[in-house]
């Protein structure tokens, strides 16, 4: 049990308080539920193509789909806990799982390389040489190019770089001189910062949406007879919801 004086315990208390406050600010339920419902439909459609896949594809791709959903949920949670930049790391991984899943849909033999990657250093090198995010995404019609551009931006934030420092910290001046503060929106942040957090949440949700949309597009390209009518209806409904929520959140103060 951590003592109340522990810095980790103090951070947990601050995080929880920030989560409750930011949920009231952003009102995230509609957007989170909208993306989650798309995940549910995609999983149901995925089950329809499983009989057409080899054993390695079934195992590896199911893992990737589950991982994409996990990263989506933890990305939302982390942003609402006021660590919006840290939340982007989950989005970046979701895009990677999406790209690698698409590769295994297209090239069944690559799923064997994926599953064997942890068996030896040689096999892991083979995996690293074969799975390239940008190469895969740029071959997906409509959404792939846009998702690859988003991935590049997210890499700037999650890697140790000058860009990451700029998006995670700021320097301000008070009576004690220059101070360094983390951009975590924990304290009594001002109106502009509240608006910035709300907008970061929405752009994160949009990234989650484009990630599964790209995966679904690749599925449709590989399995043209797959019935995606329910998916299409839900995508259209979500796009309308997204535009409505963007307008609402623009006025968050």
C-alpha cells in the first residue's frame, strides 16, 4: 500500500480528479460509444471471413484487432486523465497494429513470420524487416494516405525529440523566475487550456476512427463479397456525430 505522501499516490489522486473534471468538460460518452460500436461491428464482420483464412492468419489477425481496441480505450482514458500527449502513444500503436494486420490479410505467409517473431533474434529481425507501417498504409485506398500522415505526426510526439518536449512541457515565469511545467492539464487550467484538451480528445477519437476505417477498407478490398452494409450505415452515422461534436466542443470553456 502506498503512503499518501508517496509521489505516485499523489499522482493517482490528481489523475482521478482530472478524469472526473475532464469528463464533465468534454462529455465524451457519445464519441467513445460511437467508435466502440464500430469495433463491435468490425469484429462481427471479421468472424464472417475467418473461415477463408489460414490458421496463422486467424490467430495473428484476431490479436491485432483486439489490440487496436485496447489502444483505443487506453488512449481515451489517458487523455481524460489529462495526459493528452501520452495518450497519442496508444493511437500510434493502434495504427501499427492496423497496418500489420492489413499486411497479414494481404500476404498470408507474413502471419507466420509475425507469430514466430519471439522465437529467436533471427526471426525477430525477419519480422522487423518485413513489417513496415508506411509501406502498407500507402497502398490502402482512400484512408491509407491520410492515416500514414497522421502516423508521422504522432511519431513526433511519442519519440524523444524537440517536438515531444514542445508538446509535453512549457516554460513560464513567476515570482521565482523561470519554471518548467508539464502540459498535463491537472491544475486550475485556463479557458484556452480547457479548450485545447477538449480538442485533443476529439482529434484522438478521429484518429481511432480512421484507424479502424482503414482496416475495414482493406478487408473490403480483400473480400469484395463481404456484406458491409451495416458497417457503412454506422460509419455515416458516426461521421454526422463527429461533426456535431466538433461544433459543440469548439465552444467548450
